[in-house]
């Protein structure tokens, strides 16, 4: 069982490093967006990027993504919600 502690320490250190890198990147992005607010992507743009990253067929339907983003903006929503709404609209043939 002597090999568990070094492995656990490595996992913890890797997780901490990842969390710190993420925090630094988010802070850098927020700093950039505070200086250049027009550079911040809107919900539709984020959803399109997410669709492309996930290989979603919605990535080729900007019109549906734009409509979905407009529909969910009034609610507390994120890019995943936009893609789910867009998928539902395509499923019912809207």
C-alpha cells in the first residue's frame, strides 16, 4: 500500500495545477473583456463554438442557434441550453 500515497499526491497536485491554470486563464480573459467589451462572445456565438467542438449537427445551422439563443436569453441559460433548445426545435420540425 506504500505506492498509494505518492499516486494520490500526484493526482492532487495535477488537479490543483489544472484549477490554478483555469483560474489564471479566466482572469486573463475577464481582464481582456473589461478592456475590450466588444470582444466578448454573445450566447449564440458561445453555443455555436460549443456545437462545433462537440461535433453537433447544429454547428451548421447558425439560424437555429441564433433563434434558440434569443428564446433562452430571458431565462438563466447557457450555451448547453441553447443547443438543447435548438435540437428540440429541429426534432419537432420548427
